[in-house]
C-alpha cells in the first residue's frame, strides 16, 4: 500500500559517489554523477544545476472587483514556438527572490506592484535539473516603461482569469510554470488558498 508522507525516506535516498562536470556554459552547468541506489547497486544521474528563478502572477484591477492577469507571448527556441507565459526570470547571484520578482516584472512588462504575496515554490524538471521557481502574486499595479534585456523580444497582453483557464484546458497554454500559476490563481480566486499580502518595500501601502 502507498506509504504515508511521514515515513522516513532512507529507503528511497540515493547517495552520490562521484561527480563529473560535463558542461559549463553561460547559463547551464551540467554534471554526470555516480550514485549508490537504496539496494546497494550503482547508477548514473545526469542533471543541470540551475540558479533558480521566479514567476509573477500580476493582477490588474481594470474595474472595481474586476481583475485581469498580465501575460506574455515569447518565442522559446528549444520548442520552436511562441508560448503564453506569466512573467518570469532567473535569479542573479545573491539576489533575493522578491527583489528578482520586482525586477523581472518591471523589465518585462513595465508594471510596478504595490503589494506582493509569495504563493509557493515549483520544481519544474525534477528528473534532470536543480531548478526551482518561486511563485509570486502582485497587485496594485501601475504601468511604466519596459526595460527588456538586449536580444529579448516579447509581447505583453491582458486576459481574464477565465480566458487563461480556458487556454490551459484547450492546450494553448502548455508552459509548466504558467499552468502551476493558473492552478494557484483558480484556488486563490475561489478562496480555497489564502495569500499573505505584504507591501512592497518603500511603497507605504497597507497589506
């Protein structure tokens, strides 16, 4: 029968015996490790070390009590297509998660947010990467100029939560982090999941 989550994990844990660097690029750092399995046998594990990232679910109040989400359309070279996504980006060395979320929102969309709430963390590719993505919600948005990185091209647009959920259901949205963001959004809207909103540093807004 299935084991309860509280059972110790030693019977599942793999122990690293040796590690070999395969690639160190500007962004990706790949390794091949030799590990000891729980039954004492050995195996190899290839994986990518990632600095971590953030994703922002920006909520724009277009009328009293009427909310839209800010989304992006961006060409993703590995899959060869334009994807619908929430704003996101990787952490710079030593950068705090909230600071990264604020920076990415401004750079990619031009919006600044008065209030922020950390929803949780997502591990998008647990089979071959250390990557984690902190999920942030933002509201109290004010528009401004985008500050895109050199070589970065994307469109910013608004959608209703219902439209986003429909695109997730129909397969128009397949980006994993955005699907996770839509799940959070749906449950926050229904009241099933509660966020702890905080004022952005320096705004003086009440949470």
